C-alpha cells in the first residue's frame, strides 16, 4: 500500500553502502521507520529530503514491516536549524526526546504538533532554550508522568506558598512541606512559569523573555524529573551543556548576527 504522510525526519542512519533508514514522525501514522534506497548517494533524489529536521511530504510503500520511502518533497528544509550551531543543538535534543518517548505504530497527533511547532519556532528565531523547555514539560505525559501543577499534590489546596516536590510528583503547599525533606521552594513567578510551560500553547512561550537563571532553574527541575523518574538521559543534552559552558562561543555568535 502506498501512503502519503506529512512528516519530520527525526533521524537517518546509514544502512549498507548507499541506503539510509529514516525515522519519521508523521502527522497521520505517528512514528514510522522506513528504508530510503540510494539516499546516501549525494545524487539521489532522496538525499536532501532525508536529512534530519526536514519537514515534508513523504510517499511510503508499506505492506507489513518496514516501509520503503519512494519519494519526498520538502515543505521546509529548516535552514537556520541546519546551519546555526545553537539552533542545531536544541533542535537535536527536541527530535531525540520525541524519538525516545513516542512509540511506533500508532498516530500521535499531539506529539506531532509539539514537534512541528517547536522546530518552526526555533527556525523563526525564537529563544531555542525556552522552546526546548516547553517541549520538555509538554512531553512528560509521553514518559508516563503527569505532574500535579494545578493544586497542592498533598492536600489539594490552591492557595499558600508552594514548592516543587519530586516525591509527591508536583507542587505542594506550605502546609504539606513536611511530606518531603527535599522540596524546592518556588516564588509565585516560578510557579506561574512552570504552569505555563506545561499548559499554554507555544506562541505564548516563544514570546516570553526569560532570564538565563530562570531558564536554568526550571530546566533543572524538569531534567531531574526525567532523569530520576524515567532514567532517560538524552545524548544531545551533553552537546547543549557543552555549549552552555562556553559562553564566549555564544557571545561571538551573537555579535556576528
Ligand atoms: Zn498541601
């Protein structure tokens, strides 16, 4: 059967002399791996469209098992993401987390939307670090985690001082601080921001201007959730951390622009 899917290339790895196995996140069929014959050859018509981050329309022949990519046509080659090292680092993290958390074999339109919105936002020049935080929080349910952020996870109160508790799985109020000796106290602004990342659409996140310390703080919480509760540590996180440790490189980049 021949399928026409809208998709984004999550990854492409070499297979044999000239082929690639391409993992697509499609709108219609969810995550799908397919064989792209000859795509490793620069002259192949599949060479361009099978690059990571490519957003396009893909014609896949599949009966059972792995399909074969017949044809592809790109909508957006994500040029900024392909060429800007900081954008590449964050976008790599985003495609990796989607690849790790989404299972093959069923449509996942919500995950597809998060992915396409996030990549488009980075491509358009929004703060890639804030966009990546958005993806981290939004993808938690795909890791089986539903943090309790609308009220206290201990008693259900909505007023009071709040902290984040890893053991209680979300916010707890000052009346419940005794439940967890390792709470992370939150200011009202931090509380609001975390809620936003988890609930609001990406356009609102993209427009936020966040201080580096604020992003670091919120990132530390969400990264700890992933690492402690799912054991997931993404390879591309290392690359981002390396970039963050070289502020000079980033400053030089900004001056060039
Ligand atoms: Zn409480």
